[in-house]
């Protein structure tokens, strides 16, 4: 395995760990509130942008990885981060 491949795998692993950190910021919605953001929005945005950058570098903007990530990881919610985790695992 080349050194650059090892670095990409390490970066992917760091982004997977960061995804779990993002999910750990979850705070439940107040009573009678549905659909509001439940995660730290700034941390989510930082993670999301880093993942998008990695996917573009590894697979390109025309890849199904990027298209799926862009289409399905939009909001700072646990389910969106879970989808992003799945895409990262598949990319790895």
C-alpha cells in the first residue's frame, strides 16, 4: 500500500471518529418541537465540508459517493450523520 493511500485511509478514519463526536453533541428537541437541528451545527458543518473535500479528492464530483453525500447529508441531525458514516465506510 502506498504512503498516499495510507494517509487517505487515516484521514477517512479521523473523519469517521469526528462523525461520532458530532453525533455526541445531540440534544433532544424540546417538547412539541419536531425537526429542529439537534447537533452542534458548527461542528457538523466542519465535518461535512471536510468529508466533501475528501470525497472530491478521492472519487471526484461526478462519483456516486459525492452525489449521495451531497444529496443525503444536508442537516445537522443524527440520521444525516449516520448516512455520511455509511458513505465514508463505503469510500474507505
